[in-house]
């Protein structure tokens, strides 16, 4: 388990200055956009939208094709100044005035204490799903996805238990069809948003599992950070291991990810719904891992069936989107193909376009704007992608 870092004088200088940390593309090989069939003018049009604020408060853009970094841009914002007022006021995004769940405190967000690790927010859910997949591959997570969730709880200590809650399974959690009463469709700055209410409590897991049922599991999509938080509890109960520790050994280290941070709830449970911090170029490794159906440089980290199942439409959020196992699926082109995507509050996106060999990443910290930009970004990225065949090994 990683302890929270103490803010050093050096990191204080970094974040109070408001400058984004200097960062390169990690260990990715670099190529020109044109050499891998990307239209530079289209990429620069997207870059212009980020620079002029048409898509606001973006921190970085990376575009990889065939496993090489073809385009990288970074944008500095003085978040200490931008959110200075909100950082001093108790509210849904700042319940404690200090610490890792003050979303306006530049010591914690969007960069972890001036490092290159950027908050991933709900892209954490996709990494949590990957960790479960890794544990299934290695035979550590043995339970079926159709196992009732209450197997990992004492039903006598859970509130609002009825026949529907008994029928709620792990698969329902992964696909956001739990049936629990949960409203996260409100802006996150709204005090009635269920995720904000959960993060202001002490025992997140109890808060979620104690919710009453609103409908039959499996019949309706309802986006819920709460059910994703249950996955950390379930992982520990099923495997006897901590989710973060397992991810470090079986995903982060094999992928060569050595800089990351993962927040925890007040009771010390891994924040499996939104607590992960990664440099953007490390997030791209997860995109590449899925693009290669669980293989990373000759080593299998995830079962191919798990990856395919994760990015198969399982539930219908509406508006043309589909949802798999903690992954969003976005139709593009003629609508017959899906971009596999992780979305995170504030503008974190990873897009995987498998047929085109594309992994694209954006980070941002636009947390008071209720608008979502994933469709706009994907629609502006698509014209840059020209037909191109990746070499067999890339």
C-alpha cells in the first residue's frame, strides 16, 4: 500500500506556480504524424481548440498509432488561481477543505503534488476492471461474474435487503445495471449527486451496499461510481489481496509503470471508482494493452476473452453509447465500429480505435462545466485518421 506523500517545499513551489509539470512521452518511440497516416492539419485543428479554450482547461493530448507516439501537446493552467475561491469553501467537491478529496486544491488536483501523475478520475474504473481481469487470468479471482454480490457481505448487516438485492450480481456491477437507487446524472458540484454524497461519508462501501433497490438488476443502466467502489471490497474478499497491490504486481510493473498514486477512502479502501493518478503517457499503455487484446510486448497480462468481453456492448446508457465491463463504447465512422473509451470527470479520456491502430489520451481539469466533450474530441480526431496498416508486431 502506498502512503500519501508529504508535500515537499519543491512540490509546493511547483503547484503554487500553476505550471503543468514538464513531461515527455515516456518511453514511447516517436514518429511523425504523416509517417503513420495521420493528417497533421486535422490534429492541429484539435490542438487549436484546446489552446483557445473552445474545449476548456485541457492539460495534454497524446495520439499514438501502431504503438508509436505521433502527436503530443501540453497546456499550462494556473489552477491555484482558477479555483482559488472554491478551494476555500466547503461544498460537494470540497467536503473537508483540505486533503485528497478537495478537488480544487492544486496540491492534489489535477497533478499529484506537482508530479507528472494526473488524476484519472473515472478512468480508474477501467483500470479496476483490468485488475479483476488479471486476477481471473491467474486463477486468483475464482468467482463467476454471475455470483450474487451479497456473497461478499453479511446480509444481516446490510440495509434494505430484498429479493432484488439478492439477485444483484458482480456482472451487474461491472455493467452499471445493479438496480440500486443511485443518481449520478447531476453535475458533480450538485450536493445531491450520489457520488459526491458518498465521498463525504466515512464508510463508502456501506453507503453503497445499503442503498435501497430501485429496479430489477440487469434491466436498466444507471451510471454509479458507488458500484465501482464495491469492486475494491469484493476483490479483497474474493482474493484476500488488496486491489492496488495486485494491480501494481500484475499490471503496473509489467507495463513499466513506476509513477502512479492511488487514493483511498477514509477507512482505507482503495478508491476503485476514481482515485488513480497516472502520467498521461502511462495511461496510454492501458490503451495499448487493450488494443493488443491483453498482450504487452510478448507477455499476456489479460485474457483475450476478458478484453473482448469487456468491450462488448452489455448495457445501453442511451444517446448512442454502449457500456461493457467499466468501458464505454462509442460508435464512429459508419456506426458499425466502436471506439473503446475510458471517461473521467474533468476531461480525462482514453480512446482506443482498434481497427485503426489508434490510442489517444487527453487530460484536463474542467470540473465546473457540466458539458461533456468526448464526442466532440472523437469527432475532431477522426478526420486525422487516414487508412494505414500497422506493421504486424506494432
